[in-house]
């Protein structure tokens, strides 16, 4: 923000690789914050709707998708092609 006015260098780009996930950190986040915060503050704020909460058995195994288990039955699915 205001890079031109302040003579700073702004770098704009996109993430080009698959997102790396950490199951232990995801489960720790869920234990500390809960499902409501995950849905309201993480999934619903994704501008490209690349994040979705699914049953672990329903998560896509296709290329370009990754997932992280947040509970024993629920996983956060990430569509890497749409994630910015």
C-alpha cells in the first residue's frame, strides 16, 4: 500500500506451488480455537473459495488438491490451482 508515494518497492505475485500442510499444527489450532473460528475466519474469508471443509473420506485425491485433517472426521481441502 502506498509503495509509489513512499518510493518503496512493491512485489505482487501468486503462489505457484502446492500448499504445504502440517497436521499437528492444524489439530492444535482446532483444539485451541474450535470449528466455528475455522469456518468463520479462515474458510469464509478465502477470496477465491479455494478452501472447503469436507468429511475426510470425501476429500479429493486429484492433482492440484491437498488436505489437512483438522479433526478425526473432518478435513480442510485446498484447491491449489485457485488459491492465491
